[in-house]
C-alpha cells in the first residue's frame, strides 16, 4: 500500500464512526490516479444527502489533507 492510499485509509477511518452512527458506512474500493473510489453502504446507500456527505465532507477533507487526490467517486 503506497503512502497516499495509507493517508486515505487513515482519514476515512476517522469519519467512519460518524457514518456508522447514522446507520451507514463507507468502503474504499480503490485509489488510482488521484481518484478515491468508494462504496457507500447501509443507510448511506441511496440517502438524499449522500452527495453533500461525499463531496462537501469526505472529498473536501481528502483534497485538503492528501497530496495528489483530485476526486472521490461513489461506485453504486
């Protein structure tokens, strides 16, 4: 696992409890070419607020804290 992927995992693990508290979860599927591919699960899957959570929350956090990350994509 490269350093970028490690950093992504550390940060996702920090937000995971908040998602789980609301009945959801997130799985990192892959980190490739600066894009983090995730799968939203549980209550997050199909939630009307998923775009806000993913883009304004998780993606913003990763862009600000992990050099080289350019986007987060949810795989349905």
